C-alpha cells in the first residue's frame, strides 16, 4: 500500500500516524514544506521517502511530488493530512490521481462549508443555530430582529474559532460591516452552552471503531479572541446522548474511513426553537482528529492508541488491537506566557506529581487559542480534575482578571 501523508511533521505528534502505518507494513511517502533534515528522527525512520516542496500552498508543486511518487512506486492508494487546513488539498489530489479512499473535490465541500452543514444536521434530526450569509447591513438587521442580540459572525469556511466574533450591539455590527473581510461570512444566532464533542475513527463502511468525547466549559471563541483561560477535559465515557447524536450525524454525512471530530453545544439554558437546558445542538463537523494534543489526551485518559486505531482502519478496516486499561478524566490547561500565576511551572509539576502526563510547549501558531505552556494530567474523579484546573490557572496576586 502506498500512502501519501501531507505535512507529516505538524503538529509534531502526527509523526505517530506515520510510525503506526509503517509498523503495519505501509509504504509511507511524505510531502511537506519543512526541510528533511529538520524532521524528527522517528518520522524520518517511518517514511520510505520524503519530498520537500517550497510551499504546500503551491498546488503545482504538490502535484509534481505525487507525480514523482507515482512514477517511483506505482499507483497511490491513500492521500491524507488529518489536518483541517489541508483537507481541500487532500481532496483535490485524490481527484487528480483517481484515489477513492477519501472524499474528492466535490464531496469535501459538505465538510468545509458551515452553511452546507446545516442541511445535513437537519437530515440527522439534530437542531442547529439559525444562520444568514452576510451580504449587507440591512439583511443583518432583519436577521437580528428575528433572533435578537448577541449574534455570532464567522467565516463560512473557517478553521475552528479563527476570525469568529460575537456582536452585541448596533455599533459593533456597523464596525464589522465597515471592516468585512473579502471572504464569505455567516451570521448565526447566539447559543449559550458548553462544547461537547464526539471524536473517533470510523471504517470504510461507516462503522464507529472507537469514540471518545471531550468537554470545553469556557467559550472557545473567547479563548481565541480575548486570551481567556484555556482548559478542557476528555470525559471518562461518552454520554449516551452524545453517542446517539454523533452516530446520527455521521450517518447523515456518510462519513467513511477517517477520523472525525464532531462539535455540539450542550445548552446551559432553555433556547426557544433549539431545545431545553441540557440538550444537544449541532455546532459543526470536522473530518480530522481533534486539534492540538487532544489525540494524546484520548490515549492517556482512555488507555488506547488512537494513532494505532487509525492505522489499523487504513490497513485492515477494523480495530485490530484490543484495549482494556483504566479510564480517567484527562485534563488540559494552557498557561499563557507573561501571565502571573499563583503556582510556578515547577510548583504545578510537583503538585500534580504522577498525575501529570505531558508538560510541553504549544507551537506558536496554536498558542493564541490554546496557551503557550501545555499541562495535561489524568485523574480518577472529576473533583480532582477541577482542582488541577484551579491550581494550573489560578492567578497570582498581581495578575489581571481572566480574559486578559
């Protein structure tokens, strides 16, 4: 099997996808814009060959890389990056090289456009926020007259919470239209809830081989825009309603043979037209693993190897390894440079002791959302997990309030 992995070195932990593929006997071919000598030694060992391009944004360069691999190794069986930013490049390459193990140019659109997602949520029977394509001020004012303040504006084809804003009054609305970016934007009614996910891997037949769920109590948008505290946790088990709703959404989107990351709001108050407090409302779908170090958190908290589960899906189309270790709450706390915390890094490490699983730096491109210093720990109880969050993010006496 010839598998082309785009950008196999970012984020750094993605090398494990390549390592597990290689251990399963796959011919792993890498394409990236990082020089070969800068790759992690373990990634170098996992790759049969690596083709460095000047920029992954230059499709012609990437196309030539796959043409070279085809000449050298024969028919290519898979192309994948597992990275939201490159999903459309993956799909274009599959189309041009007649690779059928993933969505093509046309099929990928339903996973990329937030407005298109709405019709699939309806098909799944899952409510989602009302929305309007942003075109003119008058249309926006009519929409707000229906749904009320505040409203959310975001790119129709954005990545995560990037360039997503909450508008709370007429002045902010007019300012937004004066600076409207030259890309399609959506306006949505505001939904108050915590983000709950359904993350995992499904087979070529759409069977869920493995799933987990993580919960983000704070606003992801505020983390990105205001630098508010970043913390979330992988739950011990997937809630029954999350599993039921997640599977309905996967079926509606006809998801096959890939990682998935589905996001829902769990309402924290009744919302007329959407549901009662505690019910789920669809937010968006992402056909790749959850971001940052979340795959590692799933491994830590669920005693599994998500990279292996994915590689087994690619090669065997089933879960070929069994996992039976303990489950725990795996907590992420992102500490920001320049903030005065009550505990120093060293004190936090000592207090967490054997519960700490990973203490490392976040790549700068992701630090604005997720914090500069990563602290990940596992606990048997939610009470212990909450205490860790308090310890990690408690401000010092001279610190500004959260939202700095």
